[in-house]
C-alpha cells in the first residue's frame, strides 16, 4: 500500500510548509456552547455557497456539531493566538475564556474574530483519520480590515502585505 511508505512525521513536516488560516468551529449542543480550533477549513463552492472543514475522528466537538446540524466558522485575527490555543486544547469550559454572541443559528460567534460564517451541515464523508464536513452557508458576518492568524511550520504567524499583481493572470474560473 502506498500510504504505508509515507512517514506521518515527515508528512506533517512537508505539509507544514503550507500556511493555513486558523478558525474556531462552534456550535450549541443541548444549550451549551462547544468548539475547537481548526486549520482544515476552505471555501468550496459559490453556487450554492458551501464550505468544508475536516475534524479528526477522535474530536470531542465533532459529535456536538453533528448532533446540532449547525456550526459557525470563526476566522481568527492575527492577535488571537491565545484563543486558538484555548480551543486547540482539551479542557472543560473553553468559552469561559472568551466573549461571544449567537449567530442566527445560535452557534457562538467569538468576539474580535475577523469574520464568521454560519452553516448547516450538508454532507459528511469519511476520509482516513478525519471526516470531511461540507456545510451550506446560511449567514455571513461583516468582513474586518484586520489581518488573519496563520499557522506555518508549527507556529503562529501573521500575514504581511505583498505588493504584486498576482491576480492579473487569473481568469474568472481560477479563484473562488
């Protein structure tokens, strides 16, 4: 089997060279907020508006999202590395450390997030040691002028503007 030839530590090291944004997925489960930090998030489709994220099979929060059928994606701002650390750790009440308000679905929207996306679970696929969750976007937060929190090569970082016309070559089908 091909996958057995790939060492997990080497796989993590190589893919660590791909910078990702940091999000916190949230939901309400039986009246209690639940959430986890997630780097595996992406826009999927404009029509219909779909996003995806990939929780680990052993995630303690994924079952809460699955039960509720709804979730909010909180896009973290550059200075929110502590928020990411709280939601990335196993622990009791992660929401004691943050202020939040409900999205239209009731899912928590974290204070000072760059923006948020409210979703309904549309489809779930099994994929190795994770699930691929497709969500239909039901509401959007306002966009902030701040910069995103990024994760690169095992540590948090920020984005610096690059003065380049990188989209001059792109056609309407090339970027979401």
